[in-house]
């Protein structure tokens, strides 16, 4: 049984450098006519999952943001947004700062309005925020996942490139591989299996994947398994044996070893700390 969590958020106090760093992300359902006004010191992207939001930035006329759209709130410009009276806003947000911010801003997929953005794949964005929700434990791997999720979200908010160079073709290959991995996590996946599936020698595929993602194919598979396990523990009432099977393992010991290696905690301890006990 899936659980509804009406609100959660995370604030990152460990900023990485000055070029770019994520400050905060979260999710919430607004009450009707909820109004929020401020002048931010960072840049914020709010994605509307359901309902409508009415937004104004600076001196421009208010505009409406609907399901499948987002609004961008730049730093140091006064703004406000209000949840619709009849269709209150369900939304998620993520904020960032740094010298790289203007480069991100100029590539957003705006819709005739510099602050209104059309989302390419809303379901993919929702999955990324679900992964973000499960990446708030402060471990090194969780922080890496935060930044990975941000760029996956951003990829659904930027203009489409029509370049056809080698980098783009390799990026498309990596996109196909990551999609295949996520769709086949319950199966026993090895680098050789994936190389055979896409017609490459394992060492060649290893280089291409690492050149684009900065991580090895094996580590990415393990990351996907860990992310899925955490999601199933936090979001469902599935028995541990079923979670083990859905993550592509034959026994609990194997999944426990993954937790010990990548989250520095045991599977049992993670379940105890993150799974809400059933209501009496």
C-alpha cells in the first residue's frame, strides 16, 4: 500500500564550491488561496504536479502555471505565488546558487514568458523527486544522488538541442542504457549482459559510460538498486523478502551487504529508522 506524504523538504548546509550548489528541495500540497511572497537570495524552480498556481515576478503581470509546467524564480527579484482557489497546487521545488546559474537560466525551456517552463516528462520529474526524498541522510552517496537528480530534473526543463556530434550520440546511448537498467533492476544485471544487449565490448562500453556520467556502469547499477530499495522501504509496506527480489537479489544478506557498503548502515537499521510502523 502506497503512503501519501503531504510535505517534506531538505536543506543542504554542505555547499560545494562557488560555481554551483544546491541549497534546498522539497514537496508540498498547498491549501486553497495559499499565498507566499518573498525576494530570494537563490534561484528556485517549482514544478506543478497538480492544480494551478498564480505567479508574479518583478513588475510583470501575473500568470498561471498548470499541471506539467514549472515556474522559475530568479534570485534578488521580488515575487509571489498563490495556490488556486478551486484547484490548489501540489508542487515540488529545488533551489540553487552559484556563478553557473546564469548559464542554466538562459537554457530553460521558457514558453514566451521568461519564468514559465514547459516540462518534457512530468513522470520522470516525479521519480527524481521521489529519489531526492530518500536522499536526505547526509551520506556521501546520498549527496551525489541529490546532484544527479537535479540534472535529471533540469534535463526536462531545458531547450532541446539538435546537435548531432559524437558527444550527443554517446549521450543518447547512455540514456538508453540507464533506462534499460532502471526497467530491469529485478533481473541479475552485469556489465557484460548490458554490453551484449547494446552490441559493445564491455571495456568499450565502460569507457563510454564513464566519460558521460563520471561513474562506472557497475556503480550505477548498484546506485539504482540502492535507490529502489530505499524507495520501497519508505514508500510501501512490501515485505523485506519482496524488496530483496525487486532489487534483483537472491537473499537478504546480499541487499544488507549493499547497504553496509554504500550507506554505512545495515538493512535492518535502515528499515527501523525509515519505515513508519502500521497504525494500530
